[in-house]
């Protein structure tokens, strides 16, 4: 059994990114409103980081 499989069975998956209630403003324009994001280890973290780095808001 892999470490990830063992973690899933016990419900102890490691959180790699946790964002709660994020807001972003550009001047008077509220572009991100109350954003929540949880990314667990092994669940597309590289894809999220690549997307943000290549196409920032």
C-alpha cells in the first residue's frame, strides 16, 4: 500500500494549500470574493501552481 493510499484510508491526507476567505481588489473592482481553496498533497498542486504562475490575475 502506498503512503497516499494509507492516508486516504485513515482520513489523514496532508493539506498542501489552504486558502480561506481570500479577497482581491484592483482599485474599486472586487475581482475575487470570499475564495476558499483546499488542495491536498498529490491532488493537482503542480497544475494549480503552474496555472497561477503562467496566467496570473
